[in-house]
C-alpha cells in the first residue's frame, strides 16, 4: 500500500472567501496525518496558463506526495477530473484535465499512469457541481494520502490523451529573438521564456523592443549588480532570463506585463554609456512664496 504524507496545494481561490480553508478541512478529516502545503492561491482567476507555469516553477522543489492543483474555469462541464502519477508513484498530480497540470508533469519527467476521477465512493456528495476542489479533488488527494490505490479512484486513461499545457516558445528571425513575458513577480521582475543559452552569443548589451519602444538591457549576475536606473538582464532562480531593475519594478517602469512580446537584438559593445531609466512622477507644482 502506497501512502503519502504531503499535499502541495495551488489554486486561484484567493484568500478572501472560505474556499481554501474548506478544502484544508476536508483533507484534514479524511487524512488527519497529512500535511498541506499552500504553494499559492493567488493565481489570477481562471488563468490556466499562469497556474500551470507557477506549478511548473515549483514542481521540482515540492515534497514527494500529492500535488493538488485547482484552476478550473470549466468546473462542472465535460472536462475530466484526473489524477496523474509521475516517477512510478513518487508523486501524484490531482486536478482538472485542462492543461493546468501538464507543464509540471513534464518538468518532473512525464506521466507514468493516469486515472479519471469518477468513483463516487471517494468523493463528497455535492449540492451543486461548482466546487470540485472540495468535492472531488480535495477528497482524492486525501484518500491517496490514506493509502487508497490510484486505480480505485477511477478507470485508467491513456497518458497521451491528457490535455497539454500552453507554453510559449521563442522564435529566432534573422538576428532577432522573439520571447514573451511568462511571469511578473511581486517585485516587478519580468521573467522571459528565454534560456540564457539562446542569448549567449548576443554579448553583454541587448536591445529590447516591445510595444513600439526600444530600450537597452545589460546582462548582470544578480539584481544587486544592476546599476541604479539601468535595465538589467539577470538569470533568475528558475534558470530563465528576467528583465529587472534593482530595487524597483521593471514592470511598472517599462509598462510591460505577463504575456507581452519582447524582441531581443544583440548590440555592439562600443564603450558608450548605457541609457538609464529614470521614473518621472507628475504632480502639482508647489506655489512659491
């Protein structure tokens, strides 16, 4: 009998309503020994791609066990509820089959088995079909922690038929690499879908083109190495290139956000100073005495 002692929980539920606490309580009643780790519940509402990317960033650092992901705008519809085994049972991902789980499953080596969650024995009776986190996914996670076999939760399904994730890839046209902002963190750093190897030959200075604007980014090792006012290109903790301004928000300064396209072009290092970024705040001029 395989048991798990950890449920890593991600959702777009937020913390204003009771949703997260209710799912915690359901798991607590069905699997009292299980520890629930809240990865985040601030995924933008209904944003499957953002949830999938957050789960993928976290996946390799999560404790072995059950990973519960719920970003489910199609709740109650014909979309499947699934549990996906990875690593021959090292972990099981539970959630909707809408692409949310796919990037993380791929990140940890791919699915070894999957089932559709259809067995009512391991679900809560529901007055309505709109809270699958409470009625379907949370109970499935808890029962897995209590030793219920994966195949008891429902019939096996082909792993090749699971919904893929929507992860944008870069494209190279002539001397220009086109990327996209995958994620804007709370500090305003802009993570691109760009591997450092893709810009290795570009040199230390790279032209950034976006939304009709042209700026210069300079490669640095850490955020703190970026001089005041300069736009830095830093390899972040997930191994991707991020646009950053030290102790300020690149997102606010550049007026860029998640999903925006950014073109990167190599610039010759001709010794000229790099243009700085200086935020300007407009307001009423104080009257002079």
